[in-house]
C-alpha cells in the first residue's frame, strides 16, 4: 500500500469511527468513504517559495461569518497541464496554510475550496502534493467554521488530485454553492 493509499484509508476510518470526526452520528450511518481523484504524480511539486517583502496581514472570512487573521508568507509559481499559475501561502501561529479553489469547484470539488499543508523540506523548498488536498470540515457538516479561500487563490486550472466533492447522499445537508461566489 502506498503512503497515499494508507493516508486515505486512515482518513476514511477516522471519519467513520472517531468521536472527533466532522460527521454526525446520522452521517456516519451512511458513510462509505470519501471520494478521491486517482493519484496524480504530476501534481506532487517541489517548489521554491517567493517570499514577499511586505508580509501583509489578511483577514479571511469563515463559512459561519467569523473572521481569522493570517499573514501572507509568499507565493508559489508552477504549471498545471501546461498552464502557468500560482498560489499565495499564508502563515499563522499554527503554521502554514494554503487554501485554494480550482476550476472544478462546484462540479467535482468543494465550491469553497480545499486545503493543503505544504511541507518545508531540508533543501529550503516546499513540497506541495495536491494528492493530499482535502476538504475543510465544513464541507461535511455545516456546524464547523472554516476559512474561505481568498480570491487570490482561485485557480483557473483544474486540480484533479486529492478529495473530490462530498457525496450529497451522506453529507446530510445542502452543500453551499453560494460559497463559490465569496
């Protein structure tokens, strides 16, 4: 079993059985695993962070209308299917945060975006493995409050890696397509 397969298996087990799962008891009764894109090695990237001179603070609205403050740490530039694109990475007291929305939002991926936790490598670069991109907990249960993806991290390219849009059959509530407009 690959490390990605193992990660996905453990995550499904957590969602189904753990008391800290974002799923309600009723949702767990219908849950048969998360939907994922097949592993895409071309979306496992080692990138150099272009640090920003002005590490400006940004306030990000959450799915419940609250606000959280982050600091712009830098930018990553890369290609997806031959198209140049980029993402801003944010820093907080808890570490790095990388939310993004791709062109599949609302059809194949969660409208409000997915998250990644870039890994800083010993060589000074960062590993961005989109195969580990995940939906925030508010994608599964509207009781959770999740930061919405800032406009600057809305990609015009598809990211066919990581978690897909949750299944409405077990999600237990109407997904929020209006969050794609935020």
